[in-house]
C-alpha cells in the first residue's frame, strides 16, 4: 500500500488532507508536533480519537522535551527568515517541522510528505512567496492537497503516485469550502484553537529577556506563559495572577506559597527568597505597593 506522512495539527485543514489522501489509497501516518508555545487546534486526546476513528497511525513529536526544545529555542533566538508581529519565526518553524517529519518519513520508508496548508491562509507562511522560500530551504517536496492545483506540479503527481485531478484549488482565509468538504467526508473537527503564544506582542520582550538569559528549559517552560514576570538582581520571579496560576507555581521547589489573597511567587535562584516574599506582599489583594516593582517587570 502507498504511504504518506501528513503534518497534522488536529485542525480542519489537516484532517481534510488526511481524508483526501486516504481517498487515493494512501496509508496515513499523521505526525503531530506538540510545540512549546502552542498552535495546535485541540488537545492530544481529541487528535488521537480522530486518527483512531480514521484508521490513521499517529506519531507525536514532543518539542517541549529537552531533546527538541533546545534546538527549537535556538530557532526563536536566531530566525533566519524573520518574524511576524511578535517573535514568531513562522517560516523557520515550518522548516523545522517539515525536516523532522522528513526524518520520520525516511525511517519508515515513506516517500510522500503532505500538509493541510491553504494558499493565502496565513500571511507569514502560507502565501506563495513564503511557501517558495520554505520549499527551497527544505530541498524536498511537500504535497499540499487542499491547494495543489494552484501550485507547481510535484513529482508525486507527475509520476502518477497522486492524482492531481482529485486535489483542490482552495485559497484564502475563509473556511466555507473546507467545511463543505468536511460534511461530504463526515469529518468532525474542532473550533479553531488559540494562536501561537509567540505572536503576542505584549509578551515578546518577556520572552526575549528570558531567552537571552537561557532561563527557558523543559522544567520552566510552563512558567513563561503565566503570571507577572520580573528580573531583579539577575534573578527571575513569576508572581501568580490567580488561584490556577498559584497552583502551577506551587509545584516548583523554589516558590513562596500563597494563601488567602496572597499570590504564589516563583524565584529562579535560592538567593531570591527574600525578594519573593516582598513581591508576594506587594501583590497581595488590597496592597497599595504594586508600583514598587514595576521598573523590574518584563
């Protein structure tokens, strides 16, 4: 049986890419990337359910783990192809993902690598110029079944491995065509998920400061996306904003546990314990001392 690797986010487009290639007789290996700062469409269990119901093999590549995380953080620090509105290196990220998918494909003797991308859907990575840049950097072909008829013919199509006439010419940000296709395939899909955390302008400086100091690691990754952040005497502090954030901070050894309106506070170095207590006092509900630490906020 023919085999294909499909880059699988869990969203509507990647599910349709799977459906389209299954229609052409492919055994599908869905490769899902658990990225450090998000961008998937739903949780892993929901994605797994779809692949199980569709008779698809699912491979999870967990980029939040040190094996891949260090390499990914270097991409964020030094993107070759620029960033978007925040510090999101969309083209570099796509190249990273496709290369890892190619490694998996090669190990499993799979020739076709496909993506659910739609031409014109995302300005940083899914316009024709960006796709061309990505493809040139890769040095191997990506099949994009949803918009293939708008793109140059791949060798997969030329060789008859894939029937080009059964591919599509979808473009733009709308989803009406895809939704109609999903009805025809009887494919359920989640509502569009939250975007990539790296796109958020208001956290760009925070992440830049943390990356510069090499403070983001597998064990501290969750902290980067919650709380108020401070750098004081080269020590990193995270002050919880609510009970849920306090509970997450409480899981760390270096923390001051909050109680009755007091936020939990994380400190990176042991020497920060005294300052952490002061931060807790300043950000306790009803305190009038919040401005005391504003100059150190990142």
